[in-house]
């Protein structure tokens, strides 16, 4: 089954990636099945690498919406026009049923991302390459996105409301701490084949965040110091009219299922210049009275979503330097603010830093993690703080305890 899925996904990926990047002028007639071993050829490796990247995009955008819906960044209110999905209400209040189909529809692609990335590495080992750059790029892609899949399991999925982690190949539950270590092993492999410059800095930033979320401050600082710098392009999930941005689709102009928490209106009211990074439009509730803020950060169907950026790397460094070199931490935050045309802060403490993260990393999946890291979770004890490993996985995996 998965072998057929990877073929179709990669074919679909070529269509989506060409729409996003406009680098393919012609595409051969599409077929839906290929003899599996015919893919073990140098000419097919870029095609399979594209499939991995596409599956990342179609997984990450769902995780961003669902995790920000579970956090205090977004909320669901049936008074909002077109807010009708009961599964989104479950996520908003942290009372998530194991058969929640929005979580289920995200969990399977996340598993595919892990499989596709690992399978790409397996296939590279079967091919004799004439072009070593094709091999290097494939190894980089496979290890990078294999690590990202494991990172996403550790960060967003959970066996129980306060117990994060995931599963691999119908195996036993892997707690977040162990899954982060597996992700770091993959990132280390990606770092070993990364090209000098931005690609190397990109992996360092991702490793810094992984260590930060795992509670390893010293290691996080080491990697962040070698991470992305101002001017470096972010790693993003890419979208198109054929594969729409899921946040736009269900928490934006596509359909207003989720809307922004009121504090974002407060940020912009206090400083109108904040509209440069906190974008929204007012929409009127069905009661004809209540006004809500609908995000327009992703105002178009094909807007990309940052996975990691130089701005986040600077925020990580600021957090890690806050107590040891406050002047440097403040300068880093003010450099980000200056890039948006915002006035400099005069001082920086943890509360102010968290506000800056709240604004800068809005709708990138960071808020839920920050709430857990800093003891700021807003829902009652016993509520889900992760998205649950689905009922289907629990039923099909003999290594996961019965509900």
C-alpha cells in the first residue's frame, strides 16, 4: 500500500511543486502506478525527493492549524460564520476524542512523511550514481525530513493528554524525549551532507530548536550560534491552488473555522505598526453584534508557512542569553522588530520575550509548545496538551495499550 502511495504522492508532488516554483515547463502524461524497482534509478531520485517535500507541506500546514487551535492563539466559536466542525470545537477546548477526524486526517500523512523520507534513503543506497550531487541532495532531503517527521511526532502528538510522543512502523510508543533524540540523529546525518552556507545553517537552527524543546539549553545555544542569520531564506511548507494552505482553508479567508484570540487585536491597538506582522480582518458574528479577528497572515490559498526562520533563530538566542547577556538578547529582539519597522524595546525580560515570540511566530505552531514550556497552558487540568495518537493507530498497532 505505502509503495503505491509514495508513487502517487511523488507524481502529485511534481504537479504541486511546479505550480509553486514554476520550474517545470512540461510534464509527461501522468500514470498512477510504476513497478516499484523501476524507481531505484538515478533518474527517479529527484522525483521521489519532491514527493517527500510535498508530503511535508501537506502535513505541516495541518499541524499548524490544529496545534494553534489547541493553544490560546486561535479559538472556535459557532457564532463565527462558517464555524461548524465539531472536531475543531473538541480541539479548541482540549476534549479531543480519539476518533477526531481532523487529527486522524493529519496523523496518517505524518506517518507517510516519515516513511517516504526513510524510504528515500533506502533507495539511494540501492543506486549507483553518476551525478554525486543528485545523491547528496537526496541524502540531505531524506535525513532532514526524516528528522522533521520525528520532531513533529515528539512536539505535537501524544499518547495521553500530557504525555507527548509517537510511533514508528507499528512499534511501541516512543516518548517525546526519545523521539527528539531520534530526530537529532537524523539531523546530524543531514548536517554531514549539507552544503556549506545557508543549508548548513538551516540544519543548525532546526537542531537548536529541537534541543530547546527537549530542555537541553547548552546544546541549543551551541547550534543556534551557527544557525540562520538575517537574510537567510526560511524553510517553508509550500502551497498552491492544487494544494491549498490548510490554515487559509480552515482558519482564514477560505473558511473561518478558527479566529484569532482577542489579545492580537490588543497588540495592534496598542501599536498600529504591529499590523506589519499581525495581520487580520474583522468579521461580524452571526449575532450581528460580535466582531472577530480572522487571520490574514496567510491571506492567499498558496501562501507558504515558515517552519524555521532567521527571526526564530534570533529569538532562540535571545531566550538562551536572556540571563547571561541581557544586552545581547535585547539587541537580537530589536533587530527583528526593526525588520518590521517597529520601535526598539528599552528592556527585555522573560515576559516581554514571550510576547515577542507570540507575535513573531504566530501561526507557525510555536505557541502550544511555549505554553507547555513556560507553564502557561490555558485549559483545565486533564485537557489534551498534545494531539492524540488516533483511535485507528491504537486499534491497528498491537504495541499501543488499549484505550
